[in-house]
C-alpha cells in the first residue's frame, strides 16, 4: 500500500465524514426551524392572552396605589394612637394599683385601731362597770343568803324551839 492509496482512503473517509456532518447539520436546521415556528405561534398566543392581563393588572395597581398608601398611613396613625392609649392605660392602671395599695394600708390601720379600741373598751367595761356590778351582785347574794338564814331560823324556832337552842350552843 503506498502512500497515495492511504491518502486517497483518508480523503474519502474525510469526505464521507464531512458529508455526514452536513446532513446532520441540515436535519438540525430543519428541526430548529420547525421548533422556531412552534415557539413563534406559542409566543403569539401568550402575547394575545398575557398582554390584556398585564394591562388590567397595571390598571388595578395604578387604581389601588393611592388606596394602599392611604391604608398604610391609616395603619401608622392607628398604631401611634393605640400605643399612646396603651401608655395612658398603663399609667392609669399604675395609679389605680397605688391607690388600692394605699387604701389597703388605711383599711389595715383602721381595722387595727378599731380592734385596739374594742379591746380598750372591753377592758374599761370590765374594770369600771362589770367589776362593781359583780361586787354589788355578791353583796346582794350575801344579804339574800343572810335573810334566808334568818327566815329559816325563825321557821325552825317556831317548829322546834329546843333544837334551836342546841344549834346555838354548838355554834358558840
């Protein structure tokens, strides 16, 4: 095999390879062209449907923009008012709690003072009223017992004069 033959074989193989590549590239070109046609028709469909939707969305956003701005401003104002009211309520609650605590202290002092005065009054009544009343009552009971004794003595003398004399002698 000489060099010319080898060269001829390589040139032939290269020609076949280049031809094969050309066929593949042509087929790729046709496939891309078909796909391009399909993509163009889909793009047209999307444009036909999407552009009106996008236009209406833009109109809605343009219409809603001032309303959204107003709502945002109202929310900010409301938030500031709520914060201010919460601070006022907190201060008022603190004042109420402090006043309730002071009233509880005053009530405790009042109850303590009242209990002390009741105790003092009870002690005063015991010493100045009840003790003398008990003494008077004891004196009355003693006088009543003495009177009962004399009454019994008279009854016994009338019924048993001799027994009475014996009792007197025993007493002395």
